[in-house]
């Protein structure tokens, strides 16, 4: 669904997975600075929204998700994953319970597959699952924002800001009252700066939670009974993940950013060296310059100078080797 905010002056549509909302509104760094200062908002209305209601909603989700949600307090935001039987990440949910219904937003285009899985696991549980992606628009307010939330709107509040589950018909009016609006590129730059992984960018078909630092934040280690739990426990107690997430400061003299999938190698080995990982996300930050996240082999030295394609990169540890 195309966002009405794409009609705002200067709006440039995002492409690929973020199609349907604006990449920016003409001034990327100003938009970043606004968000960092706690002003403005981000249109995330392309994200999937699902709800789970019914008396058994929390106890049922507790059996399926990596997070401990059986006694989740109303209004308390959390993150959770759905894993494969082998412990690989399949879905990431950003959720909150309002006392009667669990609200979750997920990556654009992933909600139908997730809903299919949830429906297949209902059995005799008293739960009702709904796709609200068409009538609910997710809006992000940065930390420090004093924007007034309309009555009745569900809010998911974290250290990074508030995610609003706003009726879609209110999106344009809300943005006009609480702008300026920032695009996805500004939001992504701050996400990368915060080392926050994103499904489909920081993950591939074999990613496990330990590699991205999702243990604790999205995976509770003192619960079991969910698909993939055996792998989580085994790696945590007996092994080490094969890869680790790193934050990269990129050479600012390069015109182009290394895109998703760009090979990462040791700088000492040059462009012909063995690939040790790949770029997952990259952005231009208003203070840090060009930055990126990458997945590299666990045994890459933490002080090694790297090359992302033909761009020099200095790493910061996100996940300890």
C-alpha cells in the first residue's frame, strides 16, 4: 500500500523491501538530526501488522516465540523471534500487549508467511489472529519526542522511541500535526549506529540469534518449549556462533556505499583475499560519516583492518568472538 505521505514535497520513494514509503524528503542529514534531537516522526506504514487476541494469547505465544511472554505486563514492549527447527531466524516481531490484544509489527511482506505459521499452530487454543496491515499504519516517534498520541492508539515504547499502531486514515493528519517527517534512510542510519539488526538484512537462511546479539533482547535463555530452542541452548552452553556482527566505519573518500552482500576481506590480503563476511546494511550518518554493519567469521581478529569491496573499513565489536 502506497503511503499518503509520499505526496509531501520532496518525497523520494524507497525501493526494494521498503517500497511504499519515502526514502527521504530531500534533506537526509537534517532528517537524521531531527530524529536524534527527538523531533519529527518516521512513516513505517509499509510494515506488516498482526494482532493476537483471546484468553490464551500470551500462554500460546509463549510456546512459539523465543521471548518469555506468558506473563507479559500490559504496555511492556519486547522483541521476539520465530526460529526454524534448526534454530535459524525466520521472523522477528516487535510487540506489545494492551491488556486484551497483542500487537506486533514485522518486516514488510513477511506477515502472510508468519500468519500462515501461527494459524497452523492454533489447535485448541482460544486465540484469534488478524492481519491489520491494511488498516493500521506504524509510525515511529524518536526518543524524547513530546508528540501527543491520539486516544486509543496502542503504543510500543522502547529506549529508541515509540512505535504507534495508528489507524491508517489518521496518518496524514497526524504527520501534519507532528512533523517534520523523516524518511527511511535517516531511520536506518540511526538503526545502524545503534547496532540493531534487521531481519532480511542482517540475517540470511542460516543466521542464528547469537550471531547478531539477539540473545537477551529477543531470546530468553530461561525458557524452552519453542521451535529451535535446542540449537539456542547448545550454542550458548557448549559452542560458539560461527559468525559475529560488527560495526564498520567506512572510508569517507569513497563516493558509493558498499551495498548489502558486498564481500568483506582483510585489508592486508587485498581484493583478491578470501572473503570473511559480507556487508548487511550501510548508511551515511550525519556525524559518523559512512557506516555499516557486517557479518564476519567469528575468528576474524577484532583489531583487523578490513575491506568492504574496495572500501577501507575499521571495525567495532558488536558481538564478542
